[in-house]
């Protein structure tokens, strides 16, 4: 198995995790969470989303959060679905932008009210403008490994979409298992094909743990050559189109596994659990993190 000496962990809990929670984390607590995550060693954190508050009311305070953490020593990313979102993010002083769209029309129409082609056309323009502003950009491609409306997504479709992005100058592309249906063989095969065909692109994996496969899929990605992963503190997240879905791969579990394997992440595990404790104190149900549950059991013993 091919194991790298180090990987990059991109923390997405303050965005992808919190946007799906039933209750709203107060703005000051969101800011405290981001500060704890930065103190744990994360160099990149997706702190919020500039999606219309009507659709994601839990992140209606996006501008306040971004402005409150600009003094910290990390790169703050925000998810942006369209031009209006980009204008808001730039106005708030964001340092990095994550553009998002889906690989299928079925999911993209439900999520963004437009076809995949419409999103690609707009995002190629917006990403170019954003790079010219001197901001970091990455693209998050949803439902790469399976769609709740169209089922299996042909690999050739993914290669075609990535090819268009790469030809336009995109250098960071996230492959998202949005509803947690991927399996390790599928992840390894597709990642290896993409890495081999598009050497100028840095691919990242965004894995959900709906079927308990996220860590196994992470290992498959590592073996294929992926060295950058999204993860969410506490395993928060989920998808409204995947009934019973758990959230993203828990950051604590991913870091614990990688550290045990001798792979450097740059993350302080104790400080990471300190960040998770803020969520545990606030949330009305347990965190979706085996590492957290084990730690709590040891404390109680």
C-alpha cells in the first residue's frame, strides 16, 4: 500500500457540518469553534457558506464569522454557489473560495436550481475572476460517486467535467461522495484515473460516512495518490437527499488513524478534541465520532 509521509486536512465542520444541524449554533460559538480549530493546527478551514440564508438559515451570519476570524493564522475558505455569493464573500474579506456544483443535473437542479452545464459556465468565469483578485480557489464537485436522483454516475462523465475545469485553469478539485455510497475499489479506480490523466490538478476527497465506509475510502484514496482530504469535527454533516445519512468523515477519526499509521497531519489531537467539546456541549445528541466516544468512555471509567 502506498502511504504518503504527510497529508493536508481541510476542516469543513463550521460549514458543511453546521449547515445541516437541526439547531443553530450561536455566532459567538461558531467563532470560538473556528478559533479552537485554528489553534489545533489547521491551515485551511471552510468557515461558512455564502448561500442565500433562505436555503441555509444556520449560516445566515456568514459575514460576521468571516470578519471575526480574519486575524487568525490560517486560510479561511467559504463555499460560494454563484456570483451573488462571491460578491458577499469578497466583501467580507474571505481569503479562499470553494465553488460548488453537482456532476448530475438531477442533484444540481435540486441543490442550485440549474443544470450542471449552467453551473460550469458560470463557475469557470467566477473562478478566473477570483484568481485575478489574488484569492485561493478550489472546486467541490458533488455526487461524483453516486447521485440520489440518477443513481450511478459514469466515470467518463466525471473525466469530461474535470477535463473542462482543468483546461480552464482549475488546479484544486474536490471529489465528493455526497451521500456516502462510494466503496474503496470505486474510489481507488476513479482517483487513479484522474490523477494519471490530469497531473496539473491537485485532487481532494470529501467523504461522507453514511454506510460506514469513509475511513476505508480515505485509505483507498491515499493508495491512489490523494494527499488532501476534507473532514468535519465531530463527524457533523449529512444530506437531505440521503435518509439516515451521518455526516462527513469525523476529523478526529481521520487524524487518529493517520497518526497511528505514521502519516503527518500537523493537527494536535488534544486541541482537536477540545474543539469537539464545544460541539458536544451544545448539540442535543452525541457526536458521530468513534474517537470522541472512546475518549468519553475512558473519562467515565
